C-alpha cells in the first residue's frame, strides 16, 4: 500500500506540471524519482515535494509518520533541488509566505521530541537556517514576518531583511496565533500550567497578560482576540472573553465549551452546561452587534463556511454516530441538508458529507 501511495504522489507531481505549463510542450520535468506530498504556493511560482520517504528507525512510531528529502523548484525556471533532509510528512511542517515566494520548513525532525530545524528558502539555492528545536511556526497574514516556538520561547523574524536575527522573545509558550494585520501575537502556555495567554505587540515588543488561564484562543477578522477560559474539572461551559485591541480590557461575550469565529466576525458557541463533559450540546450563533441565538440542539460538530454560513450536525445519536446536517445562513434562517450524516467537511462553497447506509 505504501508503494501505491508513493506512485500516486509521483502522478500528482506530473499532472500538476501538465496543467501548470501553458507555453511550449505540455508539461515540464521538475525531478526524477518517486515524489509525494506535493505542495504549490498560492501564486503557483513555487512547488515543493518529498522524495526518498522512509519510516524512522523507531518501531514505536505509527506507520504513517515518515521522513523524506524536501525538494523545491521555481516553476518558471526549471529543475528542482534538495533543500532539506529528514523532513516530516506533517501538515504543519511546511508553509509558504502569503506572497508565495518563500517557503519555511522543518528539517532534521525528531518525532519523539516534536522538534526540528527551521529553515527558509526562496527557491532552489541557499537555505537560511533560522533555529533548531522548533516545535511550531507560522507566517503573518501579510509581509515577511515569521514567528516560531523553539524550546518554549516564542520569537519572530523579518525574513525580508538579510542578516537579521530573531527578535521578540517570550518564554513558556506552547501555542500562538497571529492577528490578521500581523501587528500582534497571542501566546498561550501549556494547559498543564494553566494556559496563561499573553499579547505581544510586534512593532514595540510590549507584552501584556490577556488571561491568567485558558483552554483556547482565536483572533477575529477585525483583530479582536477571543479567549476561552480554563476547562472546569468536570467539563462544561466557561467564560468566553473578547479583547478588542492591545490595551483594551477583556469583556465577557458569553459562555461556551468550544467556539469558532467566522470570516465575517460572527461567533459560534457550543454550550454543554445541560450535560457537562458530553460530546454534544446547544449551538448558538452571535453576530458582531447582536445577541446570541440558538441554532441547534444536540450538536456534535460545527464550522463556518468561507461566506459565513454555519454548518453543523444536530440531533446527534450516540448509537448511530450520526445526526442531521443543517446550515444557519448568514442572511438568516436555517435549512436542513441531509439526515443520518456521520461527518462533513467544507471545500470552498461546497460541503462534502458521509451519509449512513440506509440499512443501518
């Protein structure tokens, strides 16, 4: 099966080449060999992929965790070249900057430690090594600012400036998020230590405490930071607070067990106070300027579509492991899509869902 998967990876690379090239012969050869995990930049100028993929010599690791050699190519200029080794086949191990002209990646990865060496490259050529011991990284939504966590310390780097070193150190960080404008970072400590949240102003280096304890955080499209309080011992709802700007005070906007923010700034909040610790609850939608309204009961799964519609599984049946797929429209009102749905995903303006077999 692994060999078949590798062959599919090679096919994907060749097919992309055929469709991407519009001048001259159909397609351009970028590399020879078996390729997989092909990734294309937003503008289509760079393509990266893994070759020589193997399982690490650790029998305790799952079979689907692999390491390989990372290659990158500028589509307009020709052949691919290797830029890294021992690169994992993880979703967060590679990321293009917003312009699609730079690629950040983790090499020399150690699965047991969850760490690797962070590098940045603008195409075939010299790799800029940023730091070792990196557990996570992310580009700001605009510009060339790259933030990363290495050995529990959050730092940021302006990749557009040659010779610069990372700045803005903040210790004890496990996860972080960029504000949409790229001017602030929200950093969260490990849940085992309480999940303290701090805000960091990128331009000035100022920091402030946003919450003493938390279980989740997310920025809204207008830069508002939403922080969900620490989980109670027996589960259930906790305060959801909003911080509109760096210096603004936190304001409670509701209580929830989990939440999501739409691209338009609406909130979806799942409440489980009626049955703390359950995998389902009451789903509410709160517009930016309005009150929260119930849109579904016994909801187990929910997410926003790009246009702001809220899709969810309601009436969830634990035995059947299925529910009714419905949508709360941005324009108002709800609509049932299908029943006996086990799971769903959103791809642009389309929703893909799995329906239980009629005989079950």
